[in-house]
C-alpha cells in the first residue's frame, strides 16, 4: 500500500490496496492513520460487485450511519445513499434539481454526534468538471490572526438543520426526521479526538447563531470566518475517476460539490457516512 500526497496543501491517494479483499489489522491501521492525517484520502480503482461489498469495505474505517432523511437511500440499504446531479425533493414534487452538496458545508453538524467522515464511491462521473472541493479547517484555524482566535475561543455556534442564512435548499423532512435533527450548539474551535489538533468547526448551511452575541454581530463574525476559510491556500479540488473511493474528515474539513459540467450527463456516486463522537470544545 502506497500513500501519495496530492499536489497542493493537503489530501492523498492510496495505491495498491484492494478494498474488496479483507484488510489485515496493519492495513486497516495504516489506512485509518492516513485518513486522519491527510483529511482527504482517495483509494483509486475500486470496483464492488454489490453494494454490500462497498459497505463491508467501509467498515474497515468505521461504523456506517444512516442519513437524517431517507429520501435517497439505495433501496434495501439504510446507510447507503445514491448521490446524483439530478436529485429533486420527491416529497414536495418540485422538479427543480436540488444541487445537493452545492455549497460549503460539513455533513450533519446539526446532530449532537455528527458523522466523523463521509465516503463516496464514484460509479459514473464526468471526464472533466463535477469536482468535489475541500477546505482544510486545521489550516484555516492556524492562519487566523490572534485577535480572531481570541474572539472565538471557548464559543459555540448553533447549528440548525437549515439555517435562515443557508445559501440553498435542503430536503424536506418528515415529522419524525425533524424530531431527530432539530439542531444543537457546537464548538467554533474543535479539538480533534485522534490528532489532538485544533480546527475551526463551522457550517454555512447550518450555523444560525453565535453564543453570547447579538444576531448582527454573530452573523458578521460567521461571514468573516467563512470568507477567511474560502481561500485557495486551504483548498483541494478532487477530479473524480470512476472507481475512486474517497473519504474525508468532517471534523476538519468543509466540502462542496460542483455542477460545472453538462447537466444532461449523469453523475452517480454511492455515499456512506461514518458515526462520530460529540465534538470537543478546544479551550
Ligand atoms: Fe455533504
């Protein structure tokens, strides 16, 4: 197994590892270490005969977790979702494509225990365009001026399912799904449970308020932090190849899908999230 860093500020690819075969304890440990250290890790050239095989491969990296909404579940699989550029909200009948994932976010941060990671398997992807982009939140935190670090130290933000400030729509939830995803306070600076490093933890889709601040001041602080994060020096853009299995760390990265390709062509991936822990506030 070879881990080769991507060009750019972070991320790596793994060559010479077949995820359809059982991994040894050592391979599993190396893969998990490479994942947390690189934030984004791509296993190239993986083909699964059945969705069960993808699920089995993913279990080497953690415990699969069902998404809040059941809308896009692959039939017969609680934890596998179908991800396409043609997704619409079937519950409202609105035919406008949702552009799922089409702005910066981290997955399910409105849950008290958000998924530690998300994994995609590329099945049908455009030859160019349709990248998934990532922002490294360790780097973004590290580059903040001291006065900003001081402002956010010890503070939390409220993450709603859909913030009043969100730049796009999300799926409609059933009443039961609403009950299980109403929102919670999360640290703005998060201590990573495995690396021990500090990162920003924020979500432009969900952050709705900053603890101890009036709305205008909280909004201004969030916008300032979002602007800071959106710098190429913290970012990696992944051009998909069929067979890529890509895992990212939701605790230390933002991500977004792009739709800069011919939308009459289908982009189709399978998605699995991995259970995570309650975020720890860095003091
Ligand atoms: Fe996402």
